[in-house]
C-alpha cells in the first residue's frame, strides 16, 4: 500500500496493490493494521499532519456505505457537525467519478477551497477525507458503484450541506475555477439541468450560510 499526500494536510490518495490474471484481479481494500501504519507514507507533508488526531492513522471506521449512481449524477456536498464529524475513506468499485472535497476550517489558509480527484475502477485509487471537509462526487458512468467507510455514525440532526454551485468555492491551486467549471470539463452541459441532483442537494445553503 502507498499513501500519497495531496494539496491538503491529512488528505491522502491511496494505492493498493492489485493482483491480476486471466480470471480478473484481487486486491485487499482494508487492513486495520496497515492503515494505521505511519511508516507507509511515501511523502510526508508535515509532522503536524501526522500527529493530528483527526488523521487516517487514528480514525476508527464504524460504518460502511454504498451508492449506485447513473451517469451525470452529482451527490453532495455533505458533512456532519460537532462530535458527529465523519471522516471518510472512499473508493469506486465500478465505474468512474470526479470526487470533490471542500475545506470547512475557518482558521485554515485553504478555508473555502476545494480539490478534486478522479477515482475509477481502472486506477483503483482510494481517498481519505478528514471530518472537517465537505464531500461530494460526480458520476461519469451509468451504474457507478461508490463505497465509503465512515469514522462516525450517521446522525440526521448533525448533517450539513453546501451548495455545489456556489461560486465562492474556488480551486485550491489556481483560486479561479469553481466546481461548476470543473464539472463542465467532464460534462459539456448546456444548462445545470443536465446534472442530475436531488432537490435537497440543489437547495443546499451557500458556503457562508451553512450549518456550523
């Protein structure tokens, strides 16, 4: 297993070894001892990130979720508040998604910034997302199967959301692109109606008016 750091501390892309032959392939998708081993980091962003209690290495996963999505479905951006903050370890079993995360930390230099990652059944990458990020994804194929391990149980009273179309949210690297700009690269749509999204997510509050 190889852990790769990203633009955000404590957010990791994860490469798992895959063993393939004429029958298909086999891979180990979860090993509690392996995922708690800090020595597996291939590039360490900072000692502070490793020591943070809200990291991959100290997360106890207690709930597994699975969704199946049609092409052009967007789910998110979701998070949970307070003591029900929910770290996630996400992967695509079948199909392909563009995965989005947004930094919710008000004291962070990257507050309100987002990053995105392509996860699919070809690259077989997983992504670890700490609880202080909002999370969502865009499905690029029909019948995409998306799974995630959660570091806390679902709590309806603690759930929050951010409107994915809010132009306040900007890409962490260039500070110019919005989430809609990124979506347009993968889905050349004529209007937002071409994106399949629930009424609940469509009416989610803008970033600065979200639940805190």
